[in-house]
C-alpha cells in the first residue's frame, strides 16, 4: 500500500501582528530590522483568546478533507502533532475526531516539537503500509503564543500560531502509480535537550512552562542535521538532488531555509517559504506551507516534494513524497 496525499488544508488565526506591532504591544526592546535580518520573519498570526489547538486543527482538517473530496466517514485515524495540546487528555487528535463526527478508528497525539509533522507523517505512512488504516488525517497545530516568555526577545519574536493538515489515502501500489509518501527518516538525540526546551509541564511543575532556547547552538545543529537527513532521504530512494521539484522545509529561520535550498541546488522559487508571514508555527509549519503551495497551484500532481524539520529534543527528520 502507498499513502497518497489526497488533500491539504491550512488555518491561520485572524489576527496578524507585524514585528513593530509586536514590539509595541509586548514592550520589547527589539526592532523590525533586527528580526527581519536575523530570521526573515515580518509578521505572525496570534490565536484569539480561547482559540485552541483543536479549534485550529479542526479547521485545517476540514479543509484537507474537502480538498480530497472526502468526509469524516473516510477517516480511519487522526494523528495530531502538537506541543501545545488543549489538555493532557483527551488528546487533541481525539477532540478533533469527536468534532468531525467520526466514530470509528483511532486517534492520538505525537510529541516531537517542530519535527512533529514529519514524525506524524512517518507513523501514518507505516499504518497505511501495514494495512491498519486507509484514510489518515495528519495534522500539525500549535498555539505557541501560550508557551512563550513575552519578556524574552530572543524567543518570543520567533513563533506564531496556526494549523495545517493533510489527508492520506491508502492505495494499492499499482493504483498509486508512483504517487505517495516514498519514505520518512526520523531521528532524535536526547543529549541536546537543554538547548531547546519548555521549562515546565503537567508532570513536573504542574504548569505549562515556556520555551527556552540557545539560538546559536540550535542553528549549528540545524544546518548539519538537516543536510544529513536530506541526503539520507535521497539516497534511500536512489534519487539525485536535481530530481527534487519542491523543498517544503520547516519554517524557523530564512537563513536555515536558504542554506538547505543552496545545498540542494534549488532556485529560491522552488523553495516554499512562509516564515516571513507565519514565523515558526512548529509542527504546523510544513503542512501550512504544503497547503499554501497546493492551493496556489505551485505544487502539482506528480511533483517530487522534499520536507525536512528540526526541533526540541533534539528531534529531526525528512520525508519524500510524490504528490
Ligand atoms: N531583538 C534585538 N536584539 C536581540 C533580539 C531581538 N529580538 N534577540 C536577541 N537579541 C540580541 C541578543 O541579546 C544579543 O545581544 P548582545 O550581543 O548584546 O548579548 C544579540 O542580539 C545577538 O544574539 P544572538 O542570540 O547571538 O543572535 P543570533 O545571531 O544567534 O540570532 C537567532 C538569534 C535566534 C535569530 C538565531 O540564533 C537563530 O535563528 N537560531 C536558530 C533558532 C531556531 O531556528 N529555532 C527553532 C528551531 S525549531
């Protein structure tokens, strides 16, 4: 069986905040020029009061199902990647399954920080290949605005809220005709947990904690580890860099994105970039970018798409898919 990406969808909160507005709103000692130069971020969406990961994930899931011409009765499994679940349980995936009105199959969350979507895609692909699910919703949804230290200019300017989703349809290999997820490559190294972490949680402090990051260290690991994951994905499929039609990277920093595009020899217009308008939406960033590029017609059926991400853990990975 092959897991074919049958539809994509995205959701962004209504409120979009520019760097200057953010600085004024939160009383931050920063400038638009500094943020743009170091990160490429110009604005980000911030969830409304009471708007949760399940609210946003549900909207993205509905859009992905509609794009696939599917409905809740086609869904065997819901997998949500998030670091900002509505609550410890029910899982955000189960909340979304319930609100979709789907009563069969199963649902669960995946925790791999900014790599969450690649991890969830890997799990979904495995479920489809082994015949345990046929229709799978894979969702990344995040409200980082609730786990930021708004007095720390080194982190709070970097993140935004949003959700993205894909609907995977299991097809026999002959019917898929080369389409589908080709492979996923997942990695983690817990020795580096301290350089990007949330300093609390239900099982330790009882609170949610906030994001703490050693930015330069993360940057160093990101470039090396993402380059290795990309090489691994291509080698596993006996593909060359020149076969890649679209790079859809995790959107944390334009300098990391540009480094990966350059490594692959891809012109800028073959790299899907949303970080300027969305900032880093963690597990939501890749499916949001996929949805945007599918909707505006850039990514078309048959295109080879390379995805890669790195996040807290450290976790990192890559996925190759033919649309
Ligand atoms: N506005 C203005 N100045 C800021 C600032 C901000 N928002 N944030 C930090 N600074 C200051 C620092 O305080 C420091 O000042 P000092 O030299 O007086 O101490 C100076 O800028 C340099 O800080 P530094 O952290 O060394 O900057 P940097 O060039 O490494 O850029 C990041 C910081 C976060 C943009 C960069 O390290 C980065 O992008 N790292 C990767 C982050 C990432 O991708 N994380 C998510 C992975 S999922």
